[in-house]
C-alpha cells in the first residue's frame, strides 16, 4: 500500500530533541540556558519571537499559565515518576513538600518552600512539554530583565493598577498595552511585585531528570491503577465503557446537581466579580442569545466550586453523586489523572440532563460501568489505556474527547477524525469513527461539526514550526492534538496479538468494540499564537465541550440498551 502520509522531519526540531535528551541523561543538573540557542533555532510557532530582543508576551503568558506560580522563585526543577523515584535519589522528605498547581496544565508539582520544584511525569511527552516551557519562560523573563534593569522606572510605590503605569511599562518593554494588561490580570495584586522581581533578578533555572526509563513510567501507571482497583474492585468483573474527557462534564450531565441548585448558583453570580456572567444569564433567560441554560449552570458550578463557599456544600454534593452511582478516585503519589467510575445500574433518569435519552427500562439492571479519566498528556494515554485494558473485565467502547488546534476551523468548532497520523509511533491509523456530524450537531449551538477530518498527534505544543505545519496542511491534516495516536496504539494491542507497529499504515476498521474520537477546537495556530496564551476556553468553550460529552453519553446509553436487549 503506497504511503501518502507527510514527511514531517524538521532538522531544527530534531536537533532540539536530541540536545535536551542527551543532556538529561547526565546525573548532573542541566542549565536551562544551555538549551536557549537551540530552542530559538527551531522557530516554534508557539514562540515566534524567541530571537527578538523584545519580549514575546504571548509565549511568556502561555508558560506562566502552565507552570505553578512558585516558578518565579524556583532555581531547580526535578523530574521523576513517583515518590519512590524521588526518595531513592536522595529526596527523602518529598512527602512533606507542599503541593502546588498550574492554572492551565494538570500536573502534580511539589514545592519545598525554598528553591526546588518536584515535577511528576507520566511519560516522555511530559519531558517534551516541560523542557521547552521552562526554556521559553526563562528566555522571555530575561529579555524583560535586560530592558528593565537599567531603566529608572519607579517601583517603590505600587502604581500597577494605574493605566499610565501600564502604558509606560509597555513602552519600556516594547509590547502592547493590551498584552501587558493580560499579564497584569494573571498576576493580579502581585503584578507590581513581579515586575520589580524581573527588574532586579535574572533567571538561571536548572533541571534534573531522575529517571527516564520505560520501567519507571510503567511502574507509575501501575501504582495509579492499583489505587483505582482497590477503590472499585468490581472493575475486574463488570464490562466497561472507557471515556477520556475531563473530570466535570460527564458527571454533571448524569448527576443534575447544577440545575437542581439553580437558585444557589444564581445568588453566587450576584456577587460583583461575576457581573459579566450574571448579564449572560439574564440574556439567556430573556432568550436574547441562543445559549443553553444547562451548559451555563455547569460552568457556574465549576466557578462556584473554586470559592470558599463550596466547603459548606461539598459533602452534600458527594452524597448526591453517590446516589447517581458516581465514584471519584483522585490521583495521588504520582501523575495527576483523576478517575471516575459510574455505575449505569444506579443512573437516575430524573437527574439526567434533559437533552439525553436514557433508553434502558427501569426493570432492566445494567451491569456495565463507565470508566472516565481526566485526559492525560501524550504517551501517558497509551500507558493508561493499556493498563486499563489489561485489568478490566471487558471493554465495550473507547471514547476520546479532547482539545485540538485546527488549521481550518475556528475556536468552538468540533472536529471528528477518521484518520490519525501519530508522530510518536509514526503510524497512520485508519478507523471508523462512531461519531459524525449527525450525532453531535443537535447538541452544538454556536460552532460547526467537521467530520471526516485527518488528525495529527504531535509530540509537544512547542515542537512545531511553520514548515512543519505547512506539510500537514498540504496533505490535508487540519486537526492537531496530542492524545489520539497513543490511544490508537493501545487500541491496536487490545485486539491484535502483538505490539503496535512503527511507521506503517494501520487498519483499525474491524474492532470488537465501539471507537469514537471527538476534538473541540481550542487554538488556531496559523493566527501566530495570539490565542494560545489563553488559560482555557472559559465560558465560550462550554458549548463544544458539552456537545461532545452529550454525544458520548448518548452513544453509551444507546449501545447499552441494545446490548441488554440482545
């Protein structure tokens, strides 16, 4: 069969990969500054102005949102797969460190309170994510330091809230006031303090990889699975629908907690900081905009759960979800992938989202479970699905929902691929996607569903340049993401008697279970990264997220009803 997939080799990106992997093999700490030149040389789409003497604030903000705020005082970042790895390498007190979080990247970080950050990795994809991010962060910080260090800007008084301060600072840094305002919003009341820190302090980050072995990645995945199996041992005895999505949409649709507590959520929106959301709700109520009340309430619930008010209702919420057959298993001791088990025999029709059609009769009890995970990054997807398939009783379906960048769509669109080229295995997977426009469009209000798409699974967000993207676009690959390829490599091994191949066209048409992949567009990289600094899709991404989740749940309910009839 003639191979028609793109040849994507970029010498600059390959050189970057070889450089940091060769350095990380050392038992010594690696200076991030030793990677700066090769990082700038790859001309990353996410960091287009890396060589420019003036700051690339879009790239800097992208990194800030995906690193914990403690990164501004950290000097050493240690990479390892589990507590055991850190302990064996001499970090005996690792369990006493404080857990810290990034706003827009789920990863387990522990901070020693001084100058060291422990970063837990699930696969080599995490290395391909964190190393370019640290490098871009340091490059941009030091650019701003160089511009500010000899400038007589008044930093003794906190004038950071004054418009004139922003305008003067933007001129000094040669950036737009709007970009600087975005940075001020992220840092909030600490903005003036952070600018002062940049003026007087140059960053010289160091990084050390404690173990990069496949054995340790497999061991970390095993520890993750063992906790889940202890929590819900029936996974070994009952059939499973595997879902990779997020930790909120599937359970919100099943529990109905948000719409049952509408009054509480709307009262929360009356607070001053929620003025824009309250206005949106009023427009929905007045039917001035074609938006879903349910989707809005799900978003409001997520915001409410991030406040101190939530502590009074947390226990009630847990009990409510237990009544609906929902069990949560948070990740601990290693990488951060939250899991949920949903017992279909306990699903309450009266609690379900009104857009779902639950066809299983009351007198018929399903023995199936939905196993939903908070989607992992890159090769972590292969490790997890392989482990799940090895230990559960039977898999009835595999459904993948995740973010993607699009070369032909706009933010909020939904992409449904039936071809996936995987840059990890170099395979091109051909398969029947169980989803199409017909299954998703009824749930989507604003965007467009583009089915029959060709997707490419890339190694990292920074590891792409214009030449790389042009190759894909010319070959018709317009859906760019990070998990589908590794998942399909695991799918191959679930019904074939050997390990997945490398650099082949792979036919996955005759699977013994259902397979569906849905991507909602979060980025449009051909717009030169202007939207890549966003922390999340915010409220405007709710529509496509819940449209995809509704389609997945409806597919599971329909399949389960047919299975029980048979």
